C-alpha cells in the first residue's frame, strides 16, 4: 500500500500571533511546512520541535528579490507546494492629528505588496502541487472602517480585492483561493 505524501505548506508570518498558532496546528497533522518571518528564532524552534517537517525560509517579504529566493529554495527542496497561507502583515495606526504617509506606505508595502511578491513566487509551485490552495489573511477592517486604521484597513481591503480577483483568474487552473478575515487578536 502506497502512502500519500505529506501535504506541503508555505506559511508567512509564522513567527508570532495567528501564524505561530497555525504553524503548530499544521505541523501536528504531519504536514511539511515552509515557514517565513523576519524573526528567525521562533522558526528555528519549530524546526527543532518538528524535525524533518519544517523548512525555514526567513526573510523580509517586502523585498521582491528575497521572496524570489524563498520561492527558489522551496522549489529546490520540495519541487511544489499544495497550500500557501499569506499571513504576514502589520497593523500600525495613523495619528488623526498628524497624518503620516510613511506609515501608510509601510503598511501597504508590508500587507499588500509583499503578498503580491509571494503570490508570484508561489503560483508556479502551486501549479505543480496537489489540490492547490492559496489563502490570505485579510481583516474585519475590510467591512467596517475604524478610527486610526486608515493604513491597515486600506491594505487589507486591497488584499481582499486582490484575492477575490485571483479566485476568478485561478479557477480554470484548479487553484482554490480563500480569504480569511479574523477579528482582533493579541500578538
């Protein structure tokens, strides 16, 4: 009897918060998990606790070259991906008395542009995978504007639109696309 190969995931933002909790749950299933975060220590800890299951691919996802290299590393080590969970992001608030475009730029780069780099790196790997699935972490902010949340809300709304469009465009390829909108969490 042949054994079904373990599902292969790439999870961004795996160093803390929702990503760290997701990493634990995914690894408990016996799956293989490529983990990304700017902070390497928690990723290395996962690798030690789940030997042979974790591929550490740390780096700054706002750098398109870094993301290309992460995609190349996953391709070299595994050849394909079955699921990508784009969870990395930031939530910084804008002072209503002192609007700061640098905050908006940083949040958009981290929450939206970095995701587009990851999509670009992941699509060829998903096309080679089994029952490919791409997941994005948006936010409940996409439904209800909140004070000081201009940057985060705009980035997560853009992410939701990006993924809803991807769902339509990737359907003919058999790539499932899901958007999750969690509420507020402690990191």
